[in-house]
């Protein structure tokens, strides 16, 4: 007599990556931690060269892989944005 086999698909998700969007878009401000929104405000007020020289100060704005945990602020003034900072973090950490 032939036995029937049942295949069960299981998806294993780990920690924070289970909640991360596949395209790595940060959450809206009302869903982001208040501390990160405040740190982003400090980044926006910090001159670009100064912020780049001190990436560690703003590193919390990026996840463990170097992608932003908060969104950019719409502006026309060319302020240093979290997406730019995190891109610089990824480059610095992959050297």
C-alpha cells in the first residue's frame, strides 16, 4: 500500500527583519520611535560635512544593515537626509 505524504510549507522569520518592508522603506513618522525622529531633526540641522565626519553620532538612524529607520524630510535646501547618511554608513562599514 502506498503512503501519502503531506508537505507543509513553513516560513521562518527572524527578529526585526520579519517586520521590515522588502523594499526597506522606513515607516511613517507617526510609527517611528520618537527618539529617532528627534535625532533626524538634529541631523537636518547639522552641516553635511560635520555629520559625515561624525557618522557614529547619527548611526542609530540606520538599521543593522545600514538602511534608514526614518524617512527623509521634504526640502529644497539640500539638507543631509537619513537616506544619504545611511548610504554613507553602508559604504564606510563595507570597506
